[in-house]
């Protein structure tokens, strides 16, 4: 069987050094080339996997290095508390008070208690330097993961563990060259060079290849592998009847030309591209990407048209920079970069995600591990990371996305256009007004920024400005820009700021005396005979008493210049409005050359006082930001939902001027380090490495990745873990064949390796139990898409319509389109997707993992979708017209399994049908309900309870949008939730007593943020009123109540409100209720209810009509392993 496409297509080549040891199955050829697609050398059970290591390196190590190592590492002058945090053993051993962490247990981990600041005697970092909420959350997640930690108990190795010189000698960085095809003993078995390479390894081990699979198995295997669907009975019959030697090749050619090939293989590339139709958590913005579907359709079309893979790479990184001609459809390829998570619009994180999807998705390199420090394993220094950072930071996403012109415009297009223009005008007008206010404020604070950059540099030798900036209510982004520009201006002895540098260099104690000398020098040069701007010299001629006074004079000077410029603009506008002739040209500069130099400091494109876009939006006050987001959301919502909206491309475009890139020390954007050029990775560049010269450098980057001279790209896409020579042969052959994936697939599928049986061989299994050497095909379960599509295809209800807007697969009426067209909700991925191991859309996914969990069986047995397909299968016309039960059973087998049943199977079916009756399940009474309402302070009871109307798959809330336009932020999930925006929308978890008795309530109400004002929780009984009340702010409270009397039907409401402010009000509260007395013998009623374990969505509606015997039998066939597994 083909290599576990869901797994093999892209397994994680997480670091080159590890990939050199076992080059994990990452490629498209791997998906088809050999039976052991998932045959990767397993790490020891105690070793963290690559995803865990990546999480540690990306999220955890930077926190330790930046905030902990000064006091708790072997390099500390004095190790405080006996605690070492620079090794895993040090963490587990702990210090004077015990182990710092207990993997998997937050409550027993002292480190977690310390960083939460809930205990006055245990706080880390000390002196009020509390970690940011996202850092606390990362450490909590890490401990819950089991605290995976690749560090040993030795001092960490010096950066650049693999030197460039050593790495260049390794075969993975050597040019791809095709090795000679080996000579083997069993030459008759060899149908292609692929077989020779595999057989050589097998014969060395004493293994014998498995026999060729039967024809029914082969066509089923090939059809699933290439188009993700079962073959029809007619296709199977035609193949069985074709006795020619080319019969299987004919089948493969037909499947490769099927339009469904792109739907199958494109879906796996979408895993790599971390595709989703939404942005992730984005606060008040429109969560949907209006045109994500155009990228998905581009990928499918690219696979169907066999677009050369090197061209495929280039288009996804730089289609806007290619000469496309009239066909603009390739612009949609840029969705590869733009459709990732939005991280609350944090630009460094967005760029980091883009670097990751490019480097890991296309070359198998975890370049993002070098964001905070040189890579610990691979030859990737931090400078290389920021060279790529500069490429993407020099790009922007235009608000007006380009039309793709793929189809005729909808008749509703004029309606859409008019409404969009109306909404855009409202947004533009508001933004222009607020941006003018923000820029005016920035230009009036030049001196304030000069002073804060100076003061922060004196306090911290690494130049961090964030603390003082926030204290003085200035912009961190603008402060960072000022710091960078001042460094440049200092080097060039800038005429405006040379005096500032001179005054700033004076010692505080000697300032007054030395300032007089400087002022005399400036006064002597008022005519401008030296480099000092005369206007600056004039305002500083009188000796200032302090550096702060110097800053104030700069403020006044720039305010005067800004006023002159605005008056000049206004005068020109006034002249034009009153004149009857040709308009006078608008002012482009101030008439005074010295004043113009000052104006340029304020208005130049790269001026720190001239921020743009999102950087400027962050300067709006909170109400203005909220209104701007609301107006933007109205535009985006129209684009995403209006039937007249034409398809557009989610493009990236180069800035007019590329930015000058600097290293962010320890990954902190406010800690600027040395400047680095925009260029390709050093290890892959050779001796003639040059900075990118064309705009941002995106096109040059794409060409470097897609180059035949890049030793990684082709190897990664055709990758084999245990056959290095075959890897190089396939990579070379692949490029020789025009980078054609279809040709590669065909070559693989026509090999003897691919066509082997999957049955075990006892002798071979002893020699190679993991089938690493590919002596048989591995049996594997259908992945999520193939499983769902198969159920629809067998039932005769699969809608083959290609392309277009995504459809919701989880709501009634249940969609029947192929799963690749399903709506992918990044923030709230439906439980169905997660149950069947759908790739996470949060990050590039090189591999699908197959799990076996009870929820999968429960879905197949109880899902309305599966029940519906069973009914539709029986209602297929060819089954309705079948005259005998035997013939009907035979047709069901042909449709489901592509074979006829044996005599025993017919007998079993007849016995099953004879003993079945129709029965409906007893209705379930929900004990927990999830809603919102208001607590009556006077009556001490819940005034009203309204059920929350929408279930996302993991939370109850107001609608698909959060916050909901009507209900706001109120939501409930298994762990807790979030109250609504006011006291009238408290979150209420309601439990209804099933019988009379005495109960005990235990639980813990917790709030984990030092921001906002916390939350208030109450337990309220319908009969007794308020039973208890707790208020928490960045703390926990036990919510235990004993001896609570309830009668059957009594409701207990667990009410959580926002107290006053709704900001930062996420809480956890999952109470447990237990009857004091045991349940009655023979009763099915529970004695204990756990809010977390019991949490559920809406009860599944029973089928509108109960299943008859034939429908039950059809469902049994749909549940069978034979349908769900492929040999």
C-alpha cells in the first residue's frame, strides 16, 4: 500500500542535523514511493519529539535566557536559592524549596506558582518584574506537555553546534548527483531503478520482497492514493478484464489526469501551507479571510496542471513580481505567505510564521529556531534569520486585493460594489482623521523621544527602551525607530542632531558648566559655517540647564516648523479655491532651506515621526481603535459573505523602500542589534553570497529556494528516510524530468516496491519488524478527507463541484461536497476534524499523525452524517430495483468494498437482516445547560437564564463571531469561560438535579491575569437562592459547599460576571457535584457530575425516522475495517 500519504507526504525534517541522521519522510515521492512511508527511526520514549523541541526552543528557552539565567544558571555570579534553570536536571531537582517543575502537574510545580505571583513569598522574576501573560501561558502549556526539554545536565554547547565548515562537507549540503543504479541478485523483480535501490538494502539484510498484490487491491490502492476515493465497481471490472501488461499503467495514467487528483494532493500541500479560512484569535476584527479559497483553488489547479514544482515554489513566494501577462490567476499563490495566523496583528510573530512556512515547508529547515539565538543544531546563525526577516518586513498587504478575473462577474456585483464603496468611504474618512491626529502628536514629541532613547540607553547597556517608553506614554514602535535613526545620524554627523549628541554626552554633574561652553560654540556659528543647522544653533544658543530642557527646545523648534508647513499647505489650498484660473502647484517644500531640513526629519518616508498603517493605528486611543476595527470588519465581512464579491488574490507586495534590517537581540523588537543585509542562508549560498538587490528580495529568495543548485529543495520533496542513495537518485531524476510531480508519482507507482502485498512475513518481520527496508506494503486507515468523501461516494451523494467558497461541513443541512472544500476554522477547529487527525492550521504540518481513539468509533456509530449516508446508500436506484436479497447484498459489497461477497458473507447478512427490528433510542435528558443571564442582587437569585445559541465544537457562545454583536464576550467551555460585557450577561453553567438528595460541591474559581478587575462567581439554587460568592483577581478560590439539599428538578447555577470591566476576564471553574448517598441498585442514574468531563455540545437529534433493517446493515458495512482501511 502506498505510503501513508497522510503521514508520509511531509514528515518533519525539523532540523538539518537531525535530518542528516534520519532524513524523515517529507516528500511527495515519499507519499507514493515506498510501503514504509511512515518508516522513520523512532526516538527513545523519553526523548522529546521535534514538535516539542520546537516549542521549547521557540517559546521557553528565550524566557529562561532573558529573565532567569542571570540568577539561576552556571554562569551566574551567585546561584540564588540553589536553583539552576539552564539544564533539565536542574529544573527537576529544584533548589532549596524543592523541584521547580513536576512535568504534567501545574499545581505541584513551584515555578508555575512563582511566575503567577499568587503568593507574596514566592514570586519570580522578583521585584515586580512579572512575566507577560503570554509568557506565563507558554510556561503553563509547556509543563502540561510534560516539560519536554532537549537540554542535558551539562552547560549548553556554544552557539553554532554544527559549524558552517563542517556542515558544507555533509552529504545533505552537497550538490544533488544521481548515483549509479546498484546491481542486485533478483533482477527479475526489478521494474525500475527504484526497485534496485530498495532491493539492494533488503538483500543485504537477508530480506525477500513480498509478492505482487492482486489486481483488486492494486486498483483500490492506486485510486485512493491518487484521488482519495474508492474505484467504482465498473472501473474495477474493467481493470480485472484488461489482461495487457500495461493494464495498471493505464489505470495510473487515467487517475493522474483526473481533476480529483489535484483535490487529493492539493489538500496535503495545504497542510504544509497551514491553510485556514480564518485568522485565528484576532480580537474585534473580522475573523474570516475573504479570499482564502482562491489560494486553495490555485493549489488544486497547480497539481492538476502539473505545474513544475520549482515554478510552484516561485509563484507562492513572488507571483506579483513575475511577468504574468493577461492571466493573473497565479497571484492567488501568494496566499501561501498571507494565510497564516494573525497573532493579534503582532508583526514580528506574523513574519516569524512566514519564515517558518517558507524554510520548513520548502526546505525542511527550522530557521525560526534562530530567532533569539544561533540555532542549537543546524548551521543557521541568528543573522540569517533576520536576513530573511528583512525580506518579509519589506513587504505589505494592500487593502485592495487584485481581481483574478477567473469568471464572469456575478449579477450582484454592482450591488456589492456600491455597498463596499459606502463602507470603505466611511472607514477611510475616519482613519484619515485619526491618523492626522496621531501624526501631529508624534511630530510634537521629537524631544520626548530623544530623551527617552537617551535615558533608556543609560539605564540598560543593551539599549532596551520599552519600560521607560510605556511609563512616559510614548510609542514603542516610534521609540525603536528613533533609536535606529539616531544611530545612523550620529555616524553622519547630522546637522540637526549633532548638538543633541554633544549635550547628551555631558555628565549630569557637569552639565551646566559644560553646556555653557557648547552654547558659546553654537552661538559663534549661527551663520551656518559648520555642520550645525542654523535654526538648531539659534534655539540652543542660550545655555540650557539640563538635557530635558534641550529636549523641550527641540520640541518647540519642530512644532514651529510643522506649523509653518501646515500654513503653507493651507495657503496653497486657499489660493486654488478662490482663483478662477489654473490651479497653482501644491507646496512641495518650505522656502527656507534650513527649515526644510527640519521638515524632512518630520515628514520623510523613513521618519520615526511618520509611522503608517498598523503602526499608526496602535497610537489611536481605545475607543478610536475599536471603531476603526469595527469599520474594517464591516468591509471584510462584506467581502467574505456577499454573493457578488468577485474572487481576489491575498497578495503581498514590496514596500516602496525596503527596510534596513537589524538583529533583535534575544528576539526582542525593542532591543535592536547589528544591521544585517537581506540575503539567502549562508550555508546554501556558497562563496559568492550577495545581498538581495531587487526590492524586498522575495523573488531572489524564491529563485534561490527553487534553484537546482539548492541541495535541499528537491531532496525534501522526494525524501526517503532509510535509502539515502535512492533519495539522491529520485531528487536528480525529479529535476531532470522538469520538476514534475505527476511523472514522479507515475514512476513510483509502477515500481515493484509499490505493488507489493501487505501481508506479514514471519521471517522478514523478525529481521525488520518496522518494515524500514520496504519488504511489504503497510496497511493504513483512510485519513479524514478520504474517509468522509468515501462515505459520500459509496452513498452516491458526493457533489463533485470544484472550487469556490468554503462550505461548513458540520451544520445542517449536511454538505455533500468534497472535504477539501470544507470551511477550516483556525481558532475553533471542529471536533470532527480533530478526532480524525486533521492537520493543525496553526503551523506548517509536514506530516499527518494517525491516532486511534474512542471518539472515532462513536462518530461512525452515532453521527447523523453516517446515519444519513447509510440511508442514502440503501436508497440508491440500482439497489431499489434489485429483485433479490442476495443480489442486493452483492451490490452493496461492490459499492463499499469493490468486490463480491463470499457465500458465508451473504449468509451472515441474511441472518442479520432477519433478526433486526427498528427501534428508537430513549431521549436523553441533559443535566448541564450553558447560558447567560443576570443575578438579582435584591432577591439573591438568577433573574433570567437564556441558553447560549451557538456551539463551536469546544465552546458555547453567542454566534460564530466572538465577541458576538449582541451577547458580547460571554462563552462557556469545559474548563470555564468568559463573562459577558456587563452584569446582565453573566456566564451561567446550570445543573439540574435528577433526584432528591444531599450533595457536595467542590471546585476552584481561578483568574490568571493581573490586568482588569477579575471576576465574581456565585452558586445559586432555585429553591435556596445564593449559596456562596467568591471574587478573584489574578488568584484562585476554593468553591466548596457541603450538605446542599436538592429536590428533583432543582437547578444550581454557577454564575460568573465581569464585576465591572470585561477586559482580561477569562476564568476557569469546572465544579464537581456528588450525592452523599449511593445511587439505588439497578439505577442508571449517576451519583457524580464533573462539569469538565461532562461538557458537551447540543444533544444529537435522533434520526427523523428510525433505521430499518437494510439501513442498519448498510451502516454496519460503512463501519467496517475493510472500508476504512486500504491494503
